[in-house]
């Protein structure tokens, strides 16, 4: 209640400017940080919660239940920047191997990988191991018709970019689209270099353009 009163401006006449009356105190006491596009009570609560969580995650895990230990292990792994730098791209290369490699980052994928590559198997691995839904979104959730049970849902997944507008509209959408394609090209070149695959910029450009065309068809 005190926080709500602080965020009001009781000097304003609510019949003339209700927004100033209800939110004037907030506007006077808060400025949108340069690192944010918005700033609300929920953003403040999130920041406060992150400080609390940081304190919890940095405490000893002795006697913790398994879920808490896993959270602390994940936090420590993210904070260990020296090991992250040391491992470099190795975790990504290992993940690619697990899902059947990446044709654009391979010299002979069609010969060595494609014969034993099965889409259904790889999609299930992407879902179960990496929580990444590609082409098909499949998950277990409460049954809308009977909340006492859970059922399997099959749906369309999200796109590579936030919405289909990014694939078709001009202006800022087009600039993001061009940057998105360039990002894919850059990552492919980096992985080829880390795997000691010969440099072939034209091949990478062609392959990533095909990927962009496929994503556009899916968005359509």
C-alpha cells in the first residue's frame, strides 16, 4: 500500500488528469535506465529477485535437495568464465555431433552423415536434450477438457525471428532480416574454421541463403 501511495500524485486532480494522479509519483521518482526499453514495478521486482537469487545460489550446497544443487551447479558453470574461454567452441561442436553435424560446416556431410541421418530421431534429440523445438512443437501439459490429467500437445514451434513480420516486411524488419542472415553466415564460417574445414565463403553464402528461404517458407 505504501508503494502504491508513493507512486501516486495526490496534488493532481483525478477528474482532469487521472494518469498524473495515479502515476505522477512514479514518473517523478523513476527514470528509464539506458539499458532498458521499459521500466515498471515488475522490472524493479525482477531486479530485486535477481539479487536475492544470487545470494541463494552462492551459498553452500551442503544438505541441499537435488533441484537446488542443480541450480547452483548451473550458476557456477556460467560464472566460471576462465573455463568457458578455455573450452571455446568445444561444447557447440559436441552438440552438433550429437544431432548429426551441420552440412554447411562439413566437407563431405552427404557422404559420411546423410545415409544414417533420420529427421525424426534428430528432432526428438533436439527436443529432449536441448529443449529446442524445430518444425514440430511437442509437449505435455494439462488437458484443456479435463484438468485432472495431462496429454501430449502437438503444435507449430516459434520461428527463428520473433514473428513472421520479420520475414516479409520492409524498413527495420528488412534490416533485421539482413543482419540475421549475416549472423548465420558468420557462425557457419567460425565453425568451419574451428573444425579445420577449408574456407569456402561462396558455399557458406549459398547454404545459409537456402536456410533463410526455408525459414521464410515456414513463416508463410
